[in-house]
C-alpha cells in the first residue's frame, strides 16, 4: 500500500491524524507528515483517514 497526500490540497486540518495516528502526524511547525508506505495491517485506518479528509487530499495505491 502506498499513501499519497496532495500537499497542494492539504490544509493541515488533521482529521487524518485522528483516524490513523500511526501513519499521519502534525509536526511542530503545524504541517502534516505521513508514512508513505505503511504496513498493510493499517489499511482500514488509512482508508478512514482518506474518507474523513475534508479536502480529499489523500489517495491510496496498491
């Protein structure tokens, strides 16, 4: 699984952090950071994060 975040669309709302904290974090500067190739065991959480993103900036590729 590959996680892609369109950083041009992302406005750092952080909803993804609540859905998948093992994959998405907000850094000290208030910007989103993420794991681009998380373990497949986290798929449900990552899919939820993509669903709750208000700007639909997260996509998942296999």
